[in-house]
C-alpha cells in the first residue's frame, strides 16, 4: 500500500475547472487528476495560514485556538511518527522554505527523509553582500527574491518545477517499493507570481505598467489594468505548476501506481485577488476565497468523478491516511477518516467546520451559512498563546514581557507543560484583527461571495451555540470563550437576550 499527498500552496478553489465550469484558468492536469478522484465539494480549512495549516494536517487537530504560526510541539502526535511506528516509510519533497525558517521547526524533520529545493520568495539562499538594483514595481519586492531569481536561466530552474521533477525521481528510485507515504508540496502558485513569459502569453496579457507579481496584504489601491494583470499572473503561475504536476502524473501512469496508491490533492488556503477589495490573506476576514478549499481523493478501486457534498476539513487528511494503512488513529486526533464517506458507509463525519487564524475571528460554517465571530473587546483581551516552542513567524514569542509569561499544564489533551504568553493588542506582532473586529453572518447558499451580511438573531444565536460546542470538542482554552464574549452564554434564550443588548 502506498499514499501520495500533493499540496499546492495558495490554490484558490474557483480557479479550477473542477469546481467552476466558468473558470478561465488552464489547469488540464488538475482536471486529469480530478477524473481519477472523488471530488469533495464542501471542504474547508482549519488553522490559517501556512504553518498552522500544516500542523493541522500532520496532527489531525485544530491549532488556531491555542497558538498561531510556529513549530511542531514536543507533545504533538504526528502523522509522520504514527506511520513510522506502523512501518510505513515517509518522505517529503518541497520548495516551501517556511519549513526551514524560525517558526517552522520539526515538520520536515519528522519524515524519514526530506528533500528541499531552494529559491522561493525570500528564502535566504543566494548569498550576495550587495543588494541588486531594484525594479520599479507595484506591490512588493524583496532584494533576496531578486537574488534568488538571478539563478533562473530556464523553466527547469524554477523551484516548483524542480520540486515536481524531484518527486518523479523519488518514485523512479523507489520503483516497486511498498508501504510508503510521499508528500509532494509545491510553493506555487503562492506569490510572487513568477513564471516564464509564455505562460502569461496564454492569457493575452497586454499590461505595460510597472512589474506587479507580488501584491501586498491590503486594500486594493492599484488601477484596474494592474489588477487584471495580477490575476493573469496568478493564472500563469498556476498553469506552470499544473504543467509540471502533469509529469508527476505521467510517472504514476507509467508505474501503474493508481492501482494501489491513495492520492490526495489539496491546498492550505486560497487567496484574494481583488475580491472584497482586498489582496492577500490574513489581514481581512477569512472569506470563502481563502477558506473553502479544493480536495480530490483517488482511492484504488473507486471510480473517479464522484462528488461528495458533506463537510470535511484539513484535519481529516491525517486519519484518512492512517485508516488507509490500517493503522490506529491516535486519541489526540479530532478529524475523521474520509474513507467511510467515499465507500458510502458513513453519511457524514461532521455537521460544521470550525476555522480561523489565531487571535482573530473564529469562523464556523454548516455549508449553508458562515458565521464570523469577532472579539468582544477592542484590545482583543484575553488572548494567550500556549506553546512549548515559543517561536513564531521568523520571531520569538514573549520578548519584552517575560514577567507576564506563566508556565503550566494548561492544555486539556496533554500533560506537557506549556508557556502561556499574553497575545492581546500589545503582544500581537501582526495586529491583524483590527481589520475584522466585527462579527458577521452570511447565507452562502444565496450569497456565496459573502457580499451582503444578513441580520437574523435566531440564526446567529444558533451558530453561537454551535460555535461553543465545536470549541469544546477541540478543547479550546477558556480565554478564547471570554475573548469572544461566549463565556456566560449557554442557550438560545440567553443568547437572544445578549444579542438584544448589543
């Protein structure tokens, strides 16, 4: 038995023909994979963004209510560890450099072997003391990225293609092997949207302004022609990595791996390219463009093209892989195997998906409505970071407030002591939450784009009750309930009374 997970970073669901027949983006190989796969139509993120999503994926539980970006914790029971104990060899090939930055500790190192391809974004790779001459741009540009791009002479030099080629080589080198798990993770189509010109030419791009391939995470201020160009840049980058994904599918065809290999295709999150008048992620509400994700699963013996409408999340991937290898799912896991849904032996595995970023709104959906619950107080108090690994995005947590840090056994699912680090307004290095303080409710059956919030106290009360229940199931720290104004709310009459007071 074999399993392969293919993860493309920042893959927006609506760009794929499989999910949007009106999509203008060319992804023939993703469509080719979809033809062999069961398509999940109601798949959602968990913790956001990059590294929090990966911790969810590798532990099968939501992390964003107790901690944000950071390394794997010493008490985490991981997919890699569980596979090793079950005599399943694991390997990852990736160009995602966040794995090797501060705040990305112990992810790749948990695999039996790993293979890293350099040069994406600000990866501190090409070493030149003197910065290059910087081009005129809209959006962002980094000297380190310019240095990295100086190494690219042809398409095969891009990190994404190198990653896919390395995955093909690994399969060739291990032809005939059994009992393995291969993780193939490409940073593309994550920004900057950089690729050879011929991919951009596919989209009839005629933009003549300053280079614009790396938007800021902010409100849109660029002119319409630049935004049109940016969307084509994203499409071109996606088409490039789709082309190289095709080579991996060719290798699987040649080895007839489809006959005995579970293949899962997904992403960590999507991206805003002008929707809601924003570009990026993190600094705005977690709209559907960011949270509603593609998921395709090829299971040997199951006909492709079947669609499943039940709600699933990223935390379901770990138990699915373990179930496929007939390994016990650790008690710490909150996700559920997808195999029952695929085989038709289960009608559903959950009624709601809970998702979000640490310290920001906590979001919940049942596939009909989405509810964004914002903090009760303007200073976001109390919001505490619980970790035994006090690293964050290229940063260490707790500096400047050592006298406020406590240590104890605060997490219900482990006896491992952790740091409790204040993370309210003064302690938040990102200040994301100020852009989306407001709670909002949407009917996504009628308003999928989440343009018009609805105001219905009864529905909101129902979702608040469900939010409390879901937070209890994942053992959220008590401070999260207080931060969100939920600590004293227990039932619908009390909720309606509370909502009337606001």
